[in-house]
């Protein structure tokens, strides 16, 4: 009986265990695998990343200079980053924010949506 | 008199994965149980024949969502055996460290589920709260919480620095302190003992006849742990298999709790003995030949049969998971038990049905 009262009084004055989101936001770790990002200016559209992808999430066309990532299929396994000869692919530690429509992420060098996160 | 059949259906609040058991009842006692599996079949063994043998590492990891690291470890060890690749010692130690952390995470999940099985929700929340600390360590060192993609043919993809080791050791201390507080609840609490002692008894002869593996066998007195054979870096570590003789659900809980303490100790030993060096070697060529690779997963012994024919696609990949070997023991333990004991008996084998049907 006495141990029950000591547990109750200890828990009464303790902070909540859960994180008080949105006041406290969880910062991702340095090695967290968030999303794939391509620096499109350096890309030579060789297609090695599309061949190595185990989930078939990349589509590359050399003749039309076209690079497309299906972000719903990507498993952030890092294979494309390792095999890219120009080292223009990176995996950042911020996850994609939620969107309002189910679109495929098309990488074009001029839109601000695709600027590199710092 | 006509017998009632109650479906312990594929969807049940207590089961982590879908499994159907049709229970043939005689008033309140189970007479027979008829299983039906196949609700999570994804055809991964066939998919492994269509992909490159390097890409198959990512497929094999996704066979299970709890024991994922050990699957990729068994596969990668098999391919390295066929191709005659010897990996550096540091890579072996890194594999053992991550494997034992995965084992701790799996046993904490089991403890939470069994507590939820007899309705003790606050104990379930306590164990999973500590499991979150382990998952944070996994994310800090590799990037992901459970499916970590740290293995590749020839070694590891990531290294760990002294900062990572310090974080792991700090988490191990915290987990050990918390576990010492509430393992007494599983072992000594009056209501928990009423629900687990004497329930689901499996004798040593039954273990040998039904070929049970893992903690199911060790809780009935069969002292066999595959890690004693000394594969990978286990030959440098010092430990004994955890054995109990009770044979009931209570003994299996005790075995898994003691194995968690043993894994914490193994992680500390491995971190103190890890050598410096490379983490991977270059691998050229394709596998040709066949091999059987065995590994001790949290639920028991898993067997991998890999056959390569010299091209970059494998000829055959066959996986025998421990839950597949333990399901016949449910069919032995259920007849004669009461209906409220059925969830506890089903959960005590630690079923991982997504492993059973790849």
C-alpha cells in the first residue's frame, strides 16, 4: 500500500513522458535517411542509378535529359548514392513534408521547390 | 452433441500478424485447433530470383519487421561463403553489436505483447517506452529504426565512431536499470503468475518430437543456442545459453528476460573488444554453388538455403524461419486448455507470421 502512494506521488510531480508537439519538435539525427535529392546541374543522365535501384523508383532518359524519382517507391537504401559516378545524389536527413496531391517528384532545375536544403 | 467452432480469426487485437486458428470447442475447453496461414504472403522468394544478388539484401531485410537485421546477416554470410570472401574482423564485430541490439528490441516487443495479452496495458506501455530508446540508438547509428540496411556482401555499409559507442553504452545502462525495476512484475506478481504458470506446458520429449527452436526449447530444459557454435564474432565473446526447466509460459518469459540481460552484456563485451580496421572488402564476380547458412534469431534458429548458378540472379533462395518450426507446438499445447488462455498460448511462441510466409 505504501509503495503505491510513493509511486502515485512520484508520477504526479513528473513531467509528461511524451513530447509536447508542436512546441517541441523532434530534430532528426545526422544519419537519418530522409529523402533523396539530386543536384540536377551536375547530372549527366547516365542511368546507372536507375539500373541499381532495387525498388525501381528512378527513371532516367539520356536522349531527352529526363530524371524522375518516384518518392513513394524510394526506400532510401543509398545504393544510387554509392554508384553515382558524378556524386550528385545525396540523401538528406529531413523527411518530405506532406503534400496535397499524389504527384511524382519531377526534378527541374528552375523551380524553388527543388532547391537543396542546407 | 454438436461442437462449436470459434474462429480465433486472422484479425485479433492480441495478434501482431494475421493467423487464423479455428478452435473446436467442447463447452469451455479447446479440443482441437486447425490453423490457416497465408494472409501475408508476398512472394519474396520468387522476387529474389528476379533481382541482382546485391539488391536481394534489401528484399531479404523486409521479410520481417522485427528480426530484420538477422535475416540480412544470414543471407550475406551465405553469399560470402559461396564466393569465398573473408570480411574484416571489425565488420564481424559491428554485425554482432547490431544483431544483439536487435535482439533486445525484439524481446522488449515480446514482453509488451504478452502483457497486453493478459490485459496489463500499463506494463505494455512501459516496455515499449524503453524499446523507443533502442530504436533511437538504431536511428542515431544507422539512419533507420528497424530496417537498417547496414549489411552488404563483403562487409558493412556504415561504420561507428567512439561517439556512437558512447551513446550505445549509455542506452544499455538505462535499459538495464529500467528492466531491473519491472522484470519483478513478470516473475513475481500474483495476477501475472495466475495467468502464466502451468499454462501451455511443453515437456522435453515434446520439444524433441516437434523440433521446437529458440526460447521455446530452452524453457523446457533443452540447452541449445546456435551462437555457441561460434559463428561471426561470437567466438570471441563469453556466454552460456539461458535454460529453464519449467516448460510453461512463465518459464518462457523468464528465459526471454534473462536473454535480454545477456544481450546487454554481449553488447558491452563486443564494444570493449572491437578492433580497428576496414569495414568492407571489394567483391567481384557472381555466386556459383549452394550453401546453407544458419543464424540464431530472437525467435530461434533460421536456416537459409542459397543456390547460385554463376549469373547475377540467384537460382533459388529458401528460408526456414523459427516460427515455422514452432507453430506445430501450438497445435500440441492448445487441446485441453480453456478459451481465455488461447491468446497467451499463441503469443508465447512469439509468432512472426510475416517471417513464416515470406
